[in-house]
C-alpha cells in the first residue's frame, strides 16, 4: 500500500485548501517573528518539507542560503514558481527520512505540521537524528505542529468551508489509537464531483515532542505557543519547539 504522503493527487487536490493566498502571504510575517525569537549566527538554512516554498522564499529574501527539501514533485514545482527572481535557494526532491547533510546548516525549520507522518514512530526519531547531524554545533531547529493540547481544545469532528476556487471542502477528523494519532478525511466537492483524501499522522503533546527531541540528542529545548514566543498555555494556537544542537 502506498503511503498517503506519496500520493501526488492528494497534494494537488488539497492545494487550494491547504495553501490559500492569505496563508502564503503570512509566511513573511511568521519568519520575521521567528527570527526575533531565536538566535542564528550563520546563514545556511534547511527548510525540510518545504511544500510550496512559502517559508523558503521568506528566508532567502532575508539573506539565507536555503536548501529546500520535499518529497512531492508537485509541491516543489509550485515552490519554484513562487521563488522566481529570488536567489540563494537549492531545491532537493527527497524523502525526509533520507535527507542528511553532515554539519551543513545553522538553522533547520520544519513547519506547518510536517512531522509524524509515518506508521512506525521510530522513523520520526530517525528524522530528528538526521536533522541533528545536519546542524552545525550550536545550530537551531524550529518545528511547528498542531499540538495535542491545542487540538483537544479546538477540535470539531466535522467542518466545512468554501475554497477560493468555489469548491466545497468537508473536513472530518477522528482521533484514534488512544489519542496518539488523528485520521483526517477531507472531501473536496468540485464541479459536482466529490473526492476523498485520507491522511493519518501522529499527534504530540509538548511533553511528548520534547521527549523525542531529547532522545535524538538535542538540548536547550524551548516550547512556545506561536511564532512570537508566547507561552505554550491554554491560549496557544500552535506548538512551536526550538532546540539547539
């Protein structure tokens, strides 16, 4: 059976839902905020699971030399279109489990819940070990996910909304396996035809994600509730983890 994230039709079908123009544009603000919270000495950056390149471009515009990695050829094409005229970007099509470049980066980002995709949780740990090895001593990794605590507060089993292309998106979210994973069924109704896209991933609490990073050898781990560096508390919108090699 093919892994859900290897199905290009999923990324193509859900692109309007996942990457609205507003979400694309806000990446500039997110990177600006993030760079005020963390300390980065060098200018070599890795955007792992870069998707359509929204944070890649924002970093490159601020003088970083960015290696942008994604498995999806469709998303990489979208990213390259967005990056036209922006210098300092290397594009790599590769599975996140395989990418490793010893002591090459001062900053690694993995944003927008691009972690926890694999059936075997040990593969998540292997990704973190690869990222630690890819960082220079003192380098910083930033991960942004939908934390388990946030999901428990805001989750609705079924939601619907109209997309920019006038299609309808129906989202059904089922928490499974003792609140360790979530199964999402997103149905797009476009031109009178309904298409289901199903994807499952692990959900981490702040403590669980921190434990994974410690197991991978990271230190100086901090947890925030947004890119501004707000506390991870009852009002948190995201789980933002910052760790140092």
